[in-house]
C-alpha cells in the first residue's frame, strides 16, 4: 500500500515537472517570437521605438493617439485600398464575363462632356454627389514643422506610386491628397465651434460679490428699524463707492483690451478690417427654383457665338515690331514657388478640397506637381479636374432673395490656378516689355497700378471744389453688368492674334475654355 502511494506520488511529480517544463518552453518560444517580431514602430505623434505592434498600441493608449496610425501603416493603407478596388473590379469582370465592367472615371467624364443634349447624360443623383461641397480638412498649422515634414514624406511616397499617364495622375492627385488629410487629421466644421469659456478675474469676482451684498443690504434696510437704517445707509454708501471704483477700473481694462483686439485685426489685414467698417450688412436666402437658376447661369455665362469670328474695327492702328518675345518654355521651379508663396493660405479650396496650405508646407508634393506641369505644357492638354468650378452664392443686399441679388464666386482647384497664374504673369510681362498697354488708361490687371485711386482723387477734388464754390454737383457711377463674363471668347482670340501672342499660349487657353463648366450648389439643390 505504501509502495503504491509512493509510486503514485512519483508519477504525479513527473507529470507536474513535465507540464512545468512545457510551459517554460512555450513562454521562451513566445518571448523569442516577440523578439523576432520587433521592428521600428512609428506613431503619428513622432514617437518611434524598436518594439512590437503591441508596444505601439500600448503607447497609443497611454498618449491618446490610438485613432491614428503610423507612417508606414498609412502608406500601406492607400496602396492596399487601391489593390482591393482593382481586385474587386477584376473579380466582378470574371463573374459577369464582360469587358465593360472596368470603367475609367476620367474617360467617362470626357465622354459625357462630348455628348449632346439629346444623348445620354449622367443621372441627377450622381451629378449632385459629384459636385457636393466637401468638408474642409483640419490641416495642421504652418508652425508645426515636424507634422508637415511627415505629411510631405507620406504624400510624396504615395503620389510617386500612382500609375498611369500624367493626366490620369493629375485627375487622381486631388482625391489622394484629400483622402489622406481627412483620414489623418479629420474635418473641421466652423459652425459647430464652441465659444471659449472666459474665466472671471479677481476684480470681476469682487464686483459680483459687492452686487450681491448690496442686494442683501437693501432687503435688510426694508425690515430694519429707524436706528438700524442709519448704520445700513453708511454701509451702503461705502459699498457704493467701492463698487464704482472697481467698475471704473474694469471698464478701462475692457476698453483697453478691445482696442488691442481691433489694432491686431487691423495690422493682420487692413483691407478686410476697413471693408468691414464701411460695408453694409448683407444676407438672405435664395428663393429661386432650380430651373430659373439654371436659365440665369446659361444666359449669363454661356457664349452662343463662341465659334464665330469677331474681328477688330477697321480703324485699329497696326501693331509695331515686337522687341521681346514671350517666354514659352515649360514652367520653372522658381515661378511655381513664387506663385504658391504669394497665394493666401486662407483661400477657399476648389471641388477637390485641397487648399494652398498643402503646397505651401509640403515642397515634395509641390515638386511632384511641377513635374506634371511640364508634361501638360508639352502636350497642351488640360486635365478635366482643372476645368470644373464649384459656384458659391454671395448676397449683394441685406435681404437677397432673387438670383440676380447674389454674386457668383467660382471655386477652382488650386492646381489649375497655380498653372494659369504662371501663364497670366508671363502674358503681363510680355505686354509690358513691348509697351502694348498704356498704363495711363488701362490699369486693371496690371500689377503695381491701382485703378481706383486716380478716379477717387478726381471725384474727391470735384466735391471739395463744389462745396467751396457753393454749386451743385451730380456724380453718376456707371457699372457694366457682368463686365468680365460678357466678353466673347472670339474677341479674346482676336486680341491674342492682334498682339501676336505665341500659338502655344493660345492653344493652352483654348483647351481650357473648351471644356470649362460651372455648377452652383445651394442648401436645397445642385445645378446641372
């Protein structure tokens, strides 16, 4: 009996020892596996360390950046997303045994543009979805250099991985940049911004306590006897003097703070500050049907005689010799940098949702765009994304209701604006160097000349003279309706031919105007 019990205990000890050895072996294998899985893990906040994925998740949980992904994971995410979409298209093609399932959105859009009114048009829901104004991405501030370096590095790597022609890359470039920014930084809604909570100063707290104390003394005075009222009156007089002193100091502090705020706004943007002082209050909601809006846009912005010729008057003097020819080489890097540097970072983005701020703070992305600019210049073909504009209605009057009481602001993609800013700058230099524009008469569009100062000075002088001499003066202001939009396209080409603008520049401009389209979006509908 005793021998059997000892043998049982020996067997139990061997089983326990073997199980313990197995657990130790498994733990050592797991440790070795974790050691092999260790690599450089990078977080979006700048933290990096040689650790496992679990170590990265622990860091993100402690620091509160768990919703963000590391640099390598972000880049892989974009490539994997494109691969999944391609594989899904191929699988659907194989299942349906059809070669028409794989579609190119760029080519489809070009086909829709060439179709006539009687042929097939995209459905209304698809068109409205395509022209829906995108939410603004909450891009980092310009002073956050480390974050922008990471953004520039990521986007440059993603854009270099795009496949296809230069035109296809330009069509997809805005979508890639916007999706990246939205995934990493999220969107910002200005309307839902909560006002900052203001903390009360010590003086404000004292004023509040004195007001409450005065209220209590008034109640006590009503219930007090004649002897007690004299003492309460003395307390009220002392409290009134103290309260007046504090309020006087608080008013001076508030006025001083308001003066500093106004001075800061003026120094930040003098034109905007002065414009806000003299402009009348404007507002209103559009109460016009979709059909009326489309008819107004068609009548205002369309040119039925764009194909017809329009020559100059016969008494137009002939143009002399051209001394300095226009620069027709592809855009230089310095020109692109100068345009982007001069542009305002607060400018509203176009339909693709990419603002100037990205190109101002991401030189690698801007250099990638510059390389595509040179291809566009050589091929003289404009991407479709540059020819699409999203319209925003700005009220002209206090209670604007009709469509003619609103001003249309066209929002174009900044990539096309950068390109054509270089073309416009070269054209102005060509006209100035050859003396083709008399700046004493024509001032609009020429940098360095303010077209309103001379007119304002003349009118002001006439008003002062009439006031001194005691005579009447009638001033009439003439404003041309749709002055820039009413110029026929054929007149532009005739002017280019008269001023001997190089054919490369004219072809680029014609290619741009050939397919440009504007769409107005309101709170209720989107125009066709």
